[in-house]
C-alpha cells in the first residue's frame, strides 16, 4: 500500500483492551460520529463478508448512509470494513477500506483507525473532507468513554 493512499489516527487509551473492545463494538453509536452528528446501526453481521450498514444523521436533518461489508472481524483485536461491495456482493462506488484495531500498550491500549483508498486522489479527497479532524474527534470520544468510570 502506497503511503499516499492511507490516512490514520491513533490514540493511547488508559483502559484495558477488553474494555476498549467492548465499547468499540457494543457502544459504536456513542462514539462513531463527531457530535453533533450521530450514527445509527441499521444492520450488522460481525463476520467476514457480513453486512455493516449504518446511517449518519446531521444536526440539520442530513442523512448519510454508510453501507458495506466486513472484510475481517478478529474478536478483541480488529475489524475491517469496505464500501466497495454491499449486501449480496453488489458492487458499490468504492471509497475506502477502514481498519479499526487495538493492541495492548503498557498499562493501556493503542487504538488505531486507518482508511486505505484506491488512489492518492481519493485519499486526498478524504483528507480535505476533514479526515484527521473527524476521525480524531471519534477517537477522542472513544477514549473518553473508555477512560470513564
């Protein structure tokens, strides 16, 4: 993968990996979108080639469907999705492959989210859309949830 087609954010979270994973996958709607936007899971089948559909809702009534499939689902470690295909293997306008992973680091957990694109142009478009800020806010929201209690 060429360096100019991948974007990423990472955070060190002061919580055990099992807690971070639980919040990542079971409280997705609480951290997935930068507020005041919100995400609602429409359909989810957590396995390779399982459906991964959600809708983003904006504060002014905007709606943005995010439909795709899981390419990998490694319990407690990572999940990988793409919008290149949807349910029943229907081709879609591919934008990216998303990779969300965690690993133990010291007494906490390293969270990393990556977006791999088909071209440098698409990666640049995603960056100009606010990737670093948007995915960074989501990482911060996840971190805050995991470090609470």
